[in-house]
C-alpha cells in the first residue's frame, strides 16, 4: 500500500557508495557570500521589527480534497520585496529551546534552510513550497498537533540573512475526543515474523493523530534493549491505518558504545542487489499497520521510490531499526543487528483492547526537534522518495 502526502520534489540520486549524512541537530556555519548558496551572516545582531502592516492568520482546519487528509489553513499578507518563510513553535518549546528569543529562532531556521540548499546545490529560494514572495497568499500545512502554537512569518534577504522584519500570531488547536477508528490500535500487541518479534504498547500522544509506540527492539530477540526509547506513529483517517516514519529522536553523548556525540534516529532499510541499504531520509513512511479485525493486524513495509542514474523503481522497506549517527567519524551504527524483517503479524495481547486514551507525554523539545518537526506544505499526493542511502556492510 502506497500512501501519499506533501513532500517537496527531490532530485534523483544514484544509490552507490556512502552518502555523507548531515546530522540532525548539528549544523555547520555557512560559508562566504556567493549569491543564494551562501551568506547567512551570524556575526551581526538581528534587530527585530514586528511589522504592523504584515500579518499571518490561522483560518481553520479543513480537508484536503485530493486525499481527504486534515490540513491547517493560513493566510498571509506581506508588504516587502524580499523572501519570507513560515515557522511554527509551541510557547513552552520556544521558551525552553530558544529562551523565547525570536531572533535566535529565525537565525537557526535560516541557517537550516541555507544548509539544505547548499547540500542540494540550490539557491535557498528554489523551494516554492517553503519560501514565499506573494503579497497575499493562502497556505495549507499538514495537520498540527493539539495545543497552543506561535506562527511566525519572517523575512530573508537575497543572501538568506534574517532582516528582522516579521509578523506573528498565536492560536490554539483543541484536543479531540478519540474516535473508534483511532482507538482500535490502542493496547498491547505482539509483532512477529516467526523468527524475531517484540511486544509493543500503543498509546495516544494526540487523539486521532499521533501514537506512542513502546517496545520496539526490546525482549529476548535483541542484545541491546531499547526500552528507554519510543517511536511515534501517525493515524491516517482516510484509510484508518497507522504509519511509522523515519524519525529523529535526539542528540546525546553515547556512553554505551563509546561513539561520542551521536544523533539517535529510527530509520528504514531496503534490500537490493547489493545487500542491505539504509535510507537516511527523515520523514519517509517506513511501515504501515493494516487492521484485520479486533485482535489481528499486519505491519507491512511501506513502498518507497528509489531514483538512480539508470532509472527509478519502487520497492518496499525490508526492516526498520534504531540507529546512531556519530558526529566524530560520520558513520552510522545500529544498536542491534538482529532485527525483525517485515512484514510482521500483529496479535493483540489478551485484555488490552481500547486502552486508556489519555495523551502521553512527549519528548523534551530541542532546537533540532523543533526544526525537524516543522509541518510540510500540503500538496496532495505523497511521494515517498528516497534521497540518501548508505550501504550496510
């Protein structure tokens, strides 16, 4: 089954050799000025100027006609001659990660955008679903989590420097009552392919939207227990399935394996003619839980399009697991080598149907997690396209 939501178009890439991963949460300083590829002067203090003649307004949550998904509708009004981008942050996260410093938030996001462009050999303004020049426009973003949000629109000059001009709005999205279609996944499940399996617990983080999944890579099947971590899954109302995507989990100093500072991520692997290949793109659908009845389901590998110099093909993810990306040697390290290959049969454990739907606590926000959690622009049609790959030896 191949689900689609909004992803910007990405260039083809030959899956040969090892592709250098720019670690999530770690960004190098931009280089010297060279048109749209460089700039981002971080030496000068950004002087903020909230423009009363600019505006960003949350309109409502609506249904995207092309796929039936919920999206958030915003309207902007801009009076300038440069570029602007839109970023979201929750007040508590803004305070904890940025000390409520809008200039620091804008600068960090501009650096991330510039680095993305540099890595893809583009100008930063060559992202029409991320960088805007329209004086008045309607913008539709993928669904946001419940709670209070601050939406910023802030201006960038031709070198991707933050000008200081901005507008903002604060709005609140109410938590919904859990529907039966959402609640059917809640509880404890045994997932197994007959050789390797885990007992997982599925609970709610945001009703009708985000699940918490605990227990992956735990139990006698693996040597290193990942019982301190959890995954997030997304409920997709149009078909009632639960999707697990590749995701950034955090950055920390590794004391168990001695790799120094590492980014922890959950990623998917494909199996091709040259062996196991790790796809390092964040946000790809890796697996989907397809419901069968009250006590049975199947965890299937999601389909992904692989672009190569000789053409493109569609395959399914072979497996998924926790990884470390070490800053010191720029290498990927799995926690466990013996992980369950997809698909997996899911059987509900006795007495765990319709578990408590009180939302679980989320991870502590960091600058990196806020950046990588920014909602994508709704375009309809999700192209699950791989861009970065590493051959696993």
